[in-house]
C-alpha cells in the first residue's frame, strides 16, 4: 500500500474591492508637490503607493473627520439644550452613583 500526498493549492482569495471611478483634476503646483511628497513618504513591501491611493486616503480621512465632528456637535447640542430639571436629575444620579461606589469600596476594604 502506498501513500500519496497531493499538493493542492488553496483556492485564491477573492478580495472585495471598492469600485473606483476615474476622475481627472487640475491642481495647483503646491497641491501636486504635497501629493507627491506624501506619496514618496508612503511605501510598503511592494514599493511606493500611487498618488491616487494617497489622495483617496486623504479624502476618506477628511470624510471620517467630518463625520466625527458632526457627531460631537450633535452630542454637545444635546447637552447644551437640556432643561435645568434634566441637568439637576443627572447631578442627583451622579451623586447617588458616587455614593454607591464609595460604599462598595468600603465593603471591599473591610473584607
């Protein structure tokens, strides 16, 4: 009886790629220099990233930052628009919770 080992290659992984659109832009020399400088500073094991990839990353980062700022503004607005009654209730809950934490710590220290 002979044993054979078959070398099977794993099925190729298919990546879900974002569908990208080709666009053409006219940029100032300063913007081009900035993009090229950023591109030169970003490299991986396969070499330098493309200017398009760097620009795409910049735009995505700006979009995320905008979404974060909008969320922070909404949260701030919520807290700014609370009634005095709601604020006082939160203060009371905070005082209650602080007292509970102190009681728990006292019990732990006695054990």
